[in-house]
């Protein structure tokens, strides 16, 4: 999907960002979480509890608001009973990342992602908070409207940068495959060229991962600095979720750019940041199945 069709789609469907009801795949008619989804999330929290005592489990994020999309994350904050060392925290984060996260909630395409909370969560950062242990809303979502056109210039620039990086990656893959198709008798001559092309692909991938990190970091920074905004800006935005960095993030999620960035980041981690010739086939498969 190119940027012009995205903008046309946005212009025609701004009201679709807000639903009349909460996602029926996650919530019952009474706005309490579905039993099977709750059990699934708490099962993952139990695995964390077996390593470090957990005192609370609650979900936040757009997936539990009226602005959900079909693939919005279900962000699960897991609060520990005691402070743990940085090393223990990193071990726990890695366990969560590798063993628990990115599994879809039953009956939906919403990936569940756990976050280890080391200090009290600032509830002003979330538009909605649902306590899974007590099965009650700590902060119920409200319907918040906004004019998406205010964010389009930033969105255009971000999408354009991603498209350029993706195009460079595809062109370098074509070059690599051309060289790889040469006769074996010529392989000695082109061995160095193949290695150079693999290095170029690594650089392409690292650039895409850096884009992803920047998008995520800017979003986190915007939330962290919300309390420092002037009163005028607080009135203007009303909620941290209307800050430009967060809206851009959500637009990228809506049009599958975020999925692309996540998949490339995961792929590069899986190959330990070092490509081998056979890895290129998997990379091609990833690109062929992307929706951007």
C-alpha cells in the first residue's frame, strides 16, 4: 500500500478509529474481560510468578479502549513483590520476550505482551487499566476523538523513510540472488562479492531496526515527558495517547508498518545479527508475506 492510498484511506475512515463498543473478542457484553482470555493471560503471569513473586497483573493500552484495531497489542503489566537486581530483571525480561510474548489472545489477532513493572505504574499514562486479579476496571476507557489530519505530515515522513529503507533492502536482495545464481565454477571469483553483499544486507536490516527503535523510543519519551508539558498543551492533547509520537505509532500499527518493523527486528535477533547465505531465503519469505 503506497502513501497516497494510505492517506485516502485515512481521510475516508477517520471515524473508524473509534468503535461503539470494546472489542467483543476480548470483552463480554458487560465490559468485563472474557474468561478464556483472562485465564490465558494469568497463565503467563503464573510462569513469571514462579520465578519472581507477582503482586498484581493489569492490562493497559489501546487494545482495551474504543480505539482498538484488529491487531492491537494487549499490554500486560506484571508488578513484582520485591525489588530485584538489574541482572535478575534483564533475565526475567528476556524470559518474557522469548517464552511468553507475541502469542495471540484466544480467538483474536491481538498479541499478548508482558511487561515487568519495577516501580508503581503512573496511571495517567494509560487511557484504560483493567485489573485481571480482581476483574475490575481501575480506569475505564472513554471515547476520545481527534483529527488525524493534524498528524499527517509527520506520518508521511516516517512512512517515506521506512519505504526507502525497505526498497534498498529489496534491491540488495536482488543483487545478492543474481550473484548467487552464478555457476559454481565462478564461485571462487565472487566469494568476496557475496560476502560484501551479505554485509550490505546486514546494514540495510540494521537501519530498519534503528528506525523501529527510534519510533518506540520517541513514543516512550513522549509519555515520560507528558507531565512536563505546559497546561496549554495538556488541554490541547487531553491525554498522552493523543501526543504525535503515539498517534504516529498507532497509524504505523494500523497500516502494518509496525508489523514489518517488528518482523525484521525479530529476524535479525534470530540470526544473531550476522547473515549467512541461507538466511536470505527466510528474509525473502518474510518480505513476501508483509502487507506493506
